[in-house]
């Protein structure tokens, strides 16, 4: 399944990501290669913390290019580690 992740680089060169559809899932890496390699494990850890048996379906929202410090990327996430199909989960209250 493909999700949008917003990648940003800090002053030390490290990368961090934010998934609009997976709030609180934040892959990190010392460089872009490490960042990309950290995406799947971060999603798996996030889903385990949430107690999910399925990932929420990716939204249809267009990527936001308005912040030059946040690079939108479309990434593939393998949901085979979960027991159920993707589903639209209810919004969580903050």
C-alpha cells in the first residue's frame, strides 16, 4: 500500500518523517538511505503500539508542497505483517 510521508532534514543532516494517515509514526535515519530503510519497521512498530490488526487506508488528499522544509514522498508499505485487510479506522481524538 502506498502512503504519503513528509520527510524533513534537521541541521545535523538527519531525516525524520511524518505520515498524515498514521499519526505518531515517525521514521528516522542519519541519511536518506537509512531513513527509507526505517519506514517499514517504523510502521510495524506504530501498528503494534496502536494494537491494530489492519492499517488505515491511505487518504486521497493531494500532497502538500507548501513547506519547502517538508518533502512529500510516496512510499510503499507492506501490510503483510498484519492479520487483517486495510480499513478506514475512525478518527482518534486528540
